C-alpha cells in the first residue's frame, strides 16, 4: 500500500495557556493538525515522538528560551520549519531568531490573517524544498501491514528506501513481533531484485543438524537417504534475496560456512567438493544484541561486521505513539472485511487502554488481539471489558503485594499465550525461555498443587 502523508502538523509552544488556546483554535479551523506545549522540554518530547512540519514558538519562556528551541530544531530536525512569536519585539531579537533558523518572526499582537499568512508562506517554502529533493528519501516503501505515521517509523522507511537502492547486506534488529520480516520484504520488493525470489529462512526453527542441508542443499549419496540431489535455499534465492531470520541462533560452525558464502559468493552443497557461484543478496535479522554475543564468544566478530553493512532498527510498538491506534483501526478493517461484517469502532476508553498497554509482543500481539476482538465482539462498539484482562484495570494488580510470585507468573504466561493464539513457540520466544521450560510451567499451571 502506498504511503501518503497527512495534513500539515504544527506544534505551538508558549507558556501562556490563553495564547495556546487561541492559536490552536485558529489553526485547527484552518485545517491544520495542531499540537501544543507549555515549555521547551515538553516541545522537545513532542518533536521526538511526532513528525512535525512547523513549530510556532514564543521567544521568552521560563528556564529555556525559544531561541534555544530553534537551535535544537535546526540541529536535529532538517524537515521542520520554525516561526518565532514574541510580545517583546526588538530588531536584535528578530535578527538572532532568523540567524539561527526561524523562517518568520511575528511580534505580538498579530491578527489571524498575519498568522495564517506567515504559516502558509513557511509551509509553501517547505513543500518546495521537499519537492526539490532527489534520492531514496522521496520514496517510502511499505509492505502489507508494515506502515506507520510516527517519527521513528518515518526514519525506518527512509532507511529501507536507501537499503533498497543498494545491493549491500542489511542487518535488521528489533524485538520479536516488530515486523522484521516485513521490513526485509519491503527492501526486497523495493529493489532491482523485486521480480526475483524472496526466500525467508527461520534459522532458529531449523534443527542445527539440518540447517546446513536446508541452506546449501546436498548431492546424491551425501548421506543415508540422499537418493537424489536437492538444491538448498541459497540456490532457490539465486538472483533474488535470502532473509536469514534469527541469525544469532546459528552455531559457530554454521557461522563459518555463512561467512564463506558472504566472502566468496559461492555455495558448496553437502557431500560435494565443488562450490557453485550464486547471485544472492543476504538480509539478516535478530532480536538479540549481536555485539553482546560477540563479546561472549557466541557470535563471530568477522561475520558480525559482514552482516551489519547497513543496520536498521525496528522500534518496539510501545515507542511508536499513535501508530498503536492507527494499526488497531487498520486491523479492525482488515479482519472485518475477511469476515464480511461491519467493522466495530473503539470507545475512547478502549483506545486509551490500547495506547497505555506496553505491548510486549509488539505488532504481532496487537494483530492477534484485534483479530480475536473482531471475531468475538457482537456489538458495534468495542469497550474496555472486551479487551484482554491484562489491558484492563485491576485493583489487586494496581495495589500489588496481594498475590504470590507464582500467581503473577501464571497470569502473565496465560495472557501471553492468549495474545498469541496459543502459539507456544512464539510465547516461549517472547517470555525469553525455551519450549521445554514453558511446557514445565504450563504443566504446573494446568495441575496446581493441592
């Protein structure tokens, strides 16, 4: 689905709540999406969480001045313009504001027309600057459910666009469920290899003894039962892209073999002494910190440097602001269409609960939760009681100290499993334990001691 920006976003910064209310009302009426902040610290927090087109800031404010905010914007946000306003107009102040990066300087009092004209001039200039840019920043590739409108996701989309324009190896990092494979697919389908195969491989889901055979294939007679030659994933991806998910789960022995492929661009099938050249782009992903694994001797340093030519970090859902609600509405529409039913809407309190939840399973957890809600909800509105229990207020959970550790663990495991539709492999991964440990814990839950 193509990405398209929303209407212009403006942040107003002023320590006067009266000024904020008046400016917000006028700019909202003019069709802009408006945010407000009563101090520079609050403004910086909003800048970090939201892609903004324009900041309108007062000059004199307590603690940190508007001039410091302008400097911060100019040194950190090249796609955001600034209009300075002040009740203490002076030539020196105007010169200083423009010198450090403000596009307009408005002395108070000013009319609504003067404000809107200044805003329009600045935004028109911003559009001209953006339209004159060339390169991958102009194209934001997305794939299926991989999209967002938060500042951090804008940065990810730009990185994906740049990665798609090259043939370099890419390492995609992020927690489980953030969409690392979707990012890899976006890179592949936005690249010159888009018409060639995209082959995903879950390195953690293939037993160690079989991984080499799956990746590189084998020749006839290589081992007992090898009655014919069979190509591996690298051969299947020839001309295209192979995506090695959870590459950190590879053994050191397999890491050596992968390093050789990266260096020589050749693959040697199991049981053969002859290497075959392949034209494959490698994208890798991990939910672990490879630098830590390198220090522990669990991941080869030379392979690490080969993989992270370009590194893209997919942020967790809890850091994506209003993307949570954007994705929730998207999934409601998607699953309602699949069930041929009218999409229910969320109550304001239900939306707030979704927004406040920490989403340990990230977008995958959100998608599963919404799918279940669409299936199970008969009403036109999804209310807070319809949400999973972990997202609802609990007096006992709020006050704490009333349950044993085992009871807390039991509730958490049960909710994680419910959010993942009972998928034990994903649940174990999210909980940071192996499947055997999860089975043991589940057996204790199902058969509590008397």
